[in-house]
C-alpha cells in the first residue's frame, strides 16, 4: 500500500487514480484494455475489450467467469492455458496482498463449484506478464492477441491488461472488430 497518512487518503487516491485510468482506457478505440483489482474484478474496460469477451464487462470477476460461466468452452484447445493463467493471476495476487474475505470467498466458491479450478490452482505456476490469448466466436471469428499485464504505479491493488495484434491476421481482425463497433456508435472510427 502506498505511504499515506490514513486509509481515507488511500481510498481517495485509489478512486482518483481509477477515474483517470477509466478516461484513458475508454479513449483507446483500437486497443482492448481492462483494469482489474487484486481479486480480478473488472473495474474498467473499453468496448473493444468487451467485444472480445463478455468476461470483460465491468463488475465481472475474471476467475469466476473463467471457471464457472457455462458459456466458456472448456474443451477448446486454449482452455488449459487460460485456466492455468487465471489461477496463477489469482494466486500471485494473493501472494502480494494479505488474505481477506473476498479472496477466501472466491477461492472457496471456485474450489466447491468447478472441476477445473482445483487442478489449475494446484499447478502453482506463476502468472506470465505477457503472452497470447485467443478469443473464440467474436463477431469477426476467433481472434488471437498478445497481452501485457501492467501493475498500476502508486496503486498496487490494480492491474491493467492491454491487448494488441500479434500478426497481420490478428491486426486485420482487431481492426474489423473495432470498425463494427464504430458503425454502431460504440467506438470512434
């Protein structure tokens, strides 16, 4: 936690920083971006990220979505890697912060309701700060993108996830997805 005089100052600073990040993220019309808190709750996302996956809708918990949402294709080729990364993100965050009721509730729910979570949790691998993610069945088909995880400076609770093209095909698909949003008025062309 940053050096502040009291919890109220920290909470105010956190809210101010998140507001600034919200404006920045929502201004990016061709870069999918998502801000998550230490429990992997989506705090901010732009429309391009939301078009890639409904998991990026604000207030969604990425871990609960990945392991419990019935629409997640657990038989897809990319599932095991996704499960391992999400579990590692949650575990890394738990290692960096003190355990709290929210962490216990998330891990408890996932352990009780998901067949896949205990196996992914037991792998004990570290989250990768960069990698690739494949988004299935978007409006423009399957889209594979690179991602980069960045801790927000002066705010150790939040992580910004930025996505970008990894090759010509993913650039074309990402541009096409942005254009479909622009034609609906969701994203500026």
